[in-house]
């Protein structure tokens, strides 16, 4: 299965699409001014302790204080506090973790008021981004993720991914990592480390330790609410977590980002450096890869299934509800109907798993499948759903179908749900339901074109249009575009852009800047 990562640079940041065999499976928006991302480590200041919740609220610079529960302090919280205090007071440029003696662990059932005090400075990590009216959720059990392992300060153990099945490989990794890891650092070995040579694992570990030491150096002069260690951007984190042999294309339409990703790939997987490409086509990158269309059809309330049928997705504050429908496909004998229902349900399970990743839906999800009588079919559906969710990086739990044909799932929620508005308000009527005759739009374009070419004397221009307008101006041997060339002696490049409304258009000059039409 081929994986492609397509990155589109915008004024506010980046749009990132992950494709599998051309189909959209993940979509992210990485804003330039975004902060409080999962993985970021801050120096916070404790504002309030709530004994009834056994939790506290910490100011890390967000408009609402972040939530820190006692269970998220970590067993080595006293060691963390001691280290932060010593870094602030130490005369050394960088105080290494191996230089301190770890403190006794705190109890799992303790009280937060016994460990924390108001206005205390505390090093914390974002584990859940701000969602709706809630601030970020924090943990004081810090970790730094790499390609092959996760570095955990203040513990001295090595743990391996359960997905590494070979006992021989587990023993090799355990011996290797134990021998190279620094004192007072714990390591969680990721599945990607399986079969990797010692040099690559050592390089990854050294990089993580360097990142930690850079953060410690910054901590020395930091003031409350400063970011100490920042998580990498969304595109790089996807590559770090998912880059494998199945990745065969990484396409970026921004030159600077292209070089950054190329350098990052060269660092973590040199053999994959050649798959990074700088897209320079005239058509917009998302339009070229068919992503814009997939966004429009994938984020609506109703999503069609392959082979017939559809699902309806409803979002509430507490949960998500998915209703599976067969449409008009259930005709024929009873046996035929049972097989057809299974086919629709299996397609729905695959689509629901895709939608969970695509929309980044978290919390409780209830899926109302079409009723089935055959117990084997029910088991097959349950297994299909579990198999479809295996590639999801977020933790998911799936329960078998209950008596009324509803399957319940839970999915880890760490950031706000992705939402793409698919309903377009008519730019001409402003939602009133009444617009001018469509031919008026064509006339408006022609008037604007005359002003741009004759009055403003633009030379090489590109006209972006909705596909319907594109067809109107370009189809036929004696097309409107050809008549423009005869009239103005200048060729106008037409490009389709389905992100535009049916009556919207824009002119772009040879420098890639939008032309303002003036009378």
C-alpha cells in the first residue's frame, strides 16, 4: 500500500494530507502561530489546588489555566522538582541528569496538596490540546519522542513495544539500549526499532538526549509560561511516527519547507531522501492530487460507501453517533439480503475507521450498523473494525455488537476534532437563495479581464475558476479563451479550483500575486 504525504503552504500555516493509494486518510492544519501542541514542555506556575478533584490548575500562557491531576504527576515528581530547582541555582551551563540523586517515588494514592503549593514553578508537558471551552491537559511525567524510541527522564528502565514479537530481537534491543542509555534516563523502544542496526538506534538516542539538554539550558534562564522544549511541526511528527518502506512520495509546494523536510528525512532515513519532491505545477497542489474534492465529499454529514450504502455522522458534545444505511440496495431473497447487509456493514466499518482518523474524532463513538442475524457475520464485522483501526496512531477500544446492533468505540482525544465546512454559502446571494442569472457571472469575468489586460496592462495572467466556469470558457474548438487571445493578443491561462464558489474567480499575475481589479 503506497503512502503519500502532500503539504500545501498557506498564509496562516500548512495543510497536510496523508494519502493511501490515492485516498485521503488523514488531514491536518498546522498553523504558524499554533502553540500548546501535544508534546510541548512548559515552565508553568501553579495557580490553584482543588482537593476535591485531587488536581491543580497551572498557568502556561493559555487563556485558561491548564489541568494537572495527581495521577499525571508521575512517580518521580520529587526528582523532577529537585532537578528544576538545582538547574535554576547551578553555576554549570548545563546540569546533566546523571549528576543528581533520584528522590523517593510518590505514592499512587497520595493527595496533591501534600506535593504541590500555590505559585510553585513546575515543569509540565501538554498531553491534550485545548478543546472547546477546556484548557490544555498536562502531565509532569515528561517524555521526548524520537523515531525509534521515547526518552523518559527521571527513571532508569528500558521497556519494549509489545508489537515486537521475536524474543531474540527483544533480547537484542534490551541489551543494546541498556548499554548505551545515560544514567537516570528511561527508554521506551518503539516498534520501528525492530531490526535496526545499533548505529541508527544510538544516533536517535543521542538526538533525544541533546534535545533534553538544550531544554535544560533554556530552563536555566526561563521565566514562568516559557516553552522549554517544543514538539516538531505536524508534518515532521507524522514522518517520524509513520515513515516506513510503504512511503513513496512526499510532495511540498513551499521551497523552504521542502528543504527542511529533505534535511529531516536525510537525518532519520537517508535512503528515503529521494522521495521528497518540490511541487511547482501551475494547478494548486491539493487540486492536482484530488484532495480538494475528497475533502468536500468526506467531511459532510452524509458519506457514501463503496458499492452502495451511506453513513450519517452526527456530533454532540458528549459523543459521536454514526448511522449505517443500505440505501435501496436490499432487494432479492432473504439470503441475498443477509449477504448484502454484511457487505454494506463491512464497507461501513472501513469508512468509520477512516473517518475517525480523518476527522480526529475522540471520545465515545456509537455505530448503529444494519441488523444482522448470522453470528458469524457479526464476528466478521467486529474483526473487520479492529483490523481497520490497527494503523490508527491514537489508542482505540472496540466492543462487539450488542443485542440491538450497535457497536461502541472509544478513541483517545488529544486535540480538537478536525472540521471542514463542506456547505458553501452562495457568494452572490449571501444565503438568501436568490442570485443573478449565471450568464451575469461570465459577463463580469469578461469585463474584469478587459480591465486587467487593457487598463492595467497585465501581461501573463492566470484565471482561477470553479470547474463549471472553467468548462464554459475553455470547451470547444472556438472557445471563449481562444476569442480572448484573438481580441487581446495575450494568452490567458485558465485553471480549475474547486475550492472557489461557483460564482467566484481570481486573477493571478506572473509573480503569483492576486491582481486587484480596478476601474
